[in-house]
């Protein structure tokens, strides 16, 4: 596979305009929403329809991949006895692999960021579920933080990723 880069970002509670500026700073062309449920009672600016319109108004395309790459799959076989999602099992699933292929296909043609709600990538499924699969394929992963810093996956705690 040719060298690819995928960015990640969490929308947190910031105004949508700030998210768009973070994406523009990294020249992101497509935002792939990887939230299983792309709605927010507390931050309506990040409801799927609202976010899509805001992004398109800012010149950024929106793609929903939460069904494929979301951190809350509906199937019980992806959960342990306490009900916690087993990301190792999710990564082996056909739906996840299809979503990953779609993400990689997009990243081959566009600058793509995956987004969920958590600002800190260390605690987020976009790093705990999706990043290991990307890294395994040789994809560079870069995390856009809420303050505008960009942190390479390689510079984060190694134990947190595969633990």
C-alpha cells in the first residue's frame, strides 16, 4: 500500500466553526463521522444533519461511517460478559473491514479525517478501535487536538494503543 495519512479529531463541545478551522488548518477535504450515533442533545451543532450542512458550507465533504467504524456495535457477540465492547473482535468483523476499506479508498484520493466526540484521542474509540488497524496497514495516523496541535500516533503512549 502506498503511504497514506489519516487524521483524527474529536468535536468536543466547541462551536462548529472552530472544528472547521481545525480541519482547514490541516487542509482536510473530507470528514468521516465515525460516531455510532451521530446525534448530540448537548451540542446540537454536531447532530449529523447540522454538521453536514456546516461542513459543506465550509467546503468540506461529510461522510458517515459510524455504522461500519463506530465504537458501539449493536451485536452482542462483540461484547464481553460485562457488556464492554471488545474492539479486537470488532476489527475482525466484515462490516468493520468494509468500512476500513472505504476509509482507505477515500484517503488515497483526499485528505481525510475521522471524527467522533471525544477530544482526547488516548481515550477514544477512533484510536483504540480504528488506529490499530490503520497502523497495521502502514497508514500514518495524526491526531488533531482541540487547541490546534497535531500529534503523530507514533508520539503517543505505545501501551495505550494495543493494551
